[in-house]
C-alpha cells in the first residue's frame, strides 16, 4: 500500500462531504421557499425529514474519517514489520 493509491479515496471522501454540505444548504433554501410561498405542510415536513437525514449522515463523517485513518496507519505498521506471517 502506497500513499499515492490513497489519493482517490481521500478525494472521494472530500467530495462526499461537499455534496452533503451543499445538499443541505439547497434543501434548506427550498424548504424556506416552500414554507413562505406555498405554505404546503406536507412538502415542508418532507424537506425537514431530508434535512434531518443529511444532518444525521453528516454527523458520521468524522467517525468514518477516524476509522479510515486508523486502518491506513495499522496497514502501514503491519506492512512495515514485514506483513502477517502464516
């Protein structure tokens, strides 16, 4: 395992974070527009559920990053000591 091979995974992680952040911003704007212009409570409730789901998933990103970093460090340590011997 080399660090160059991990650049794709790191880029994907950053893109996922950006998509969640911008998706939450856009959904919040749409919810505000629906609430003020149309007063549709069903659509407003649905958009609120989407925002809650995005916030919930976004809360898992730091833990996921920590696990990925730990796996990479353990992989380097095992590889540095000659790998797993059978």
